[in-house]
C-alpha cells in the first residue's frame, strides 16, 4: 500500500487571522507596512511556507501559491 493511497489530501491549517492576512497579500508589500501583530503572524506564515519573504534590508512579502486553506 502506498502513502498516497492512505492520505487523501494534504492541507495546511490556518487560523482566521492568518487567512485574512493571506487574502491581503495579493501583491508584494513591504513588511514594514504591517502592524507589529501582523508582522508576527506573517513570520508564522513564512515558517509554514505560505508566504515568501523577498530581500534582507527592506523585505517584501507575498503569498505563496493560492490554495484552499482550512480554518481551525
């Protein structure tokens, strides 16, 4: 039996707050344009590979490929 047969789908769970932030990231935006709370949430999304961080000095962020996310 293969693993693909056991797992029907692979989904990354996101909270409502994370989902709202992902909807805002339809284009590249400066990380400093977000509030401190939003930046903290974005860092979590970067670790989940749902957001891409571009640059070092003045980084920009953009949502990774759009997929269906499930709410917690």
